[in-house]
C-alpha cells in the first residue's frame, strides 16, 4: 500500500501473510483475516495503495491479489516471505499470519522501522508475549505506530460506554462475565492442492487446531472479550483459576480444547467469569457483562451497549465498521506524526488469555506475576520449514505441569 502523506509523499503499506484468502469461502472479509484487513485498510482512508503481498503459499498470494483486484503488486511466498517484504521500500505492514509467528514477524518489522497493524493474538505462550512486549516498547521509542486487531477499542459504542463506567457511573466494579460461545470452527483436510505439501506446511494451513500455532480458542477468539474486561478494570487480573476440555471435536486432528471456563480475579478483588466454547447446535453468545455497585452494563460487537442502574444509558450514536475505523485511526496517527501505541496493551490481554489457558490445561491456580516473571513456557518451534509436523497430545489437567 502507498499512503499519500504530508510527512512523506511515498509512504507505502505492505500486507504480510493474508494466509486464509480462500476464494471458495462465502465471505473472504470474515474468513480471510489478512485479505480482509487489507480491504479494511483500503477502505479506511484516501490515498492508500497495496504494493506487496506475502504468504507461505503462492496460491494464497495469487488469490489475495485477485480478490483485491491488484494488477501491479510484488508477491512473495515461503517461510521467509516476511523478510523479503520487509526489505522492500515500505512504511507500514499488516501482520496477519497464524499467531505463533507474530512475535518474530512483529520484532522484525519493528527492527526494520515499519509502522504496524498486527492482528490478535500476538503470541501463543508467555515467552512470545514477553518478546512482543519488548519489541512494542522499542516501537514506541522509535515512534512507530502500532494498532492491534482488538477493534472494540475503536468502536464508539464501547468507547462511550466504558468511559462512563470508568468515570464512576456504575459505582465500584465488583464483577462481571465475558463470553465467546460459538458453534464451531473450520477444519481443512490435507487433500487436493495440499496433498504434496509436508505435514508442517499443512499444519500451517490448518493452524487453528494446534495450541502452538493458534493459542487455542481462548487465546485466538476469546481474547477480544478478555481485552474488554482488562480495559474496564484498568489492567490484567492478578490470578486465574480455569477448567475445560475437549468434548465435541471428535476425531478432528489437533490438540486444542473446545470449551473453557476461567475465573479471573482483578486487583480490587472483583471476580470475572470468562467462558468460551465451540459446540455444534448450541446458542451463540459473544458479549461482555459488567457489574458495579450502582448498575450493570452489557456490550456486544453489534453495537448494543447499555447501562442499567442509577444512571441508565443506552448507546444510540453512529456505528461505523470498527474493522475499518481501526485502520483509519492508525493511518491518521501516522500522517499527523502522533503514532498510536497499542502493542503492549494487546500483548497484556493475550497474556491474560494465555494465563487462563495454562490454568485450565494444568488444573492449577496461576498468578499474573508468575506469568510475567516466572513462566518459561515456549511452545512455538524455533525453526519453521517444510518437513515433519509437530503433533502434541491433547492437554490433560493433572498430567500437564506448570512450565
């Protein structure tokens, strides 16, 4: 992409890893986050042009270019595609590869001096989160703009309602609950065009189903709702107690669970219940519920945002697409030389989700201090290349140790 920018007439934006640009899917903006984010960025501000695409698979790069109607664009593929695109003359990158890759890609982009939009989650383990946080601090020092894919932070119904909560309209916060309850997730068999690829490459294409690639559902999806609770409470929980399991995925390969329930205790003693699941034929719920001494609030991404209590509130303002607005805010901050800095914030929320997962996997209570200072858990491979796959067993509480 190229940004017409009073600070630099040749600002460009690179799109890195539109990994799931599968044109056979009914809605690429929903299913293909990389290509979808690129389209959102194009729609977010005038004077934006895509100049390069990168992905593990050439098929996906070509598909993204076709879907985005790009006739003049550099294309890169392979495990080192991010290095190739970062060496191009670009000013901003979109990072939307599978989450396990994010710390390495993000650190490389910061070192290369690029402004960044990075999808959530930003890591799959505590070591990766700490790596990301260190790079985010360097990005801030270098005045690089970083915006994350936690789009509720840019959705006006959330912004207005949470400001009222933080201003004391609901009194002292004493509890709450957050949910990402869905009916399932895609699975891609190793057949057709994938048949000649190695197991490791197939796992990258089917990344959601391994904790070392996706972080599991609580990290990959539910981080949105957990991020809202951290926003409301002004920081992460101090400890976690979790449970869950794998009940409905049947014989689908992978080691991720299909349901989690985690109690998160915040610094003021408030306890928030975190719940997520993939259960066929179940009732979906993706929302946040906040309880205070003078009222309760309910928020959903559809724009519903209410406070009931002594000072009731019902959001009725504009509802622009937050997936586009987050890019508008990012580009505006670059052009005004007032770079946004969301890197550390999103990493803390990802670490929160990881803390819940670790507690559930192990059956042990986990503290925030231990996550940040003690855990040595590092599950993403150091070398990524075609070859044998990485197939860890399904985590079992009582057997899995804290690391």
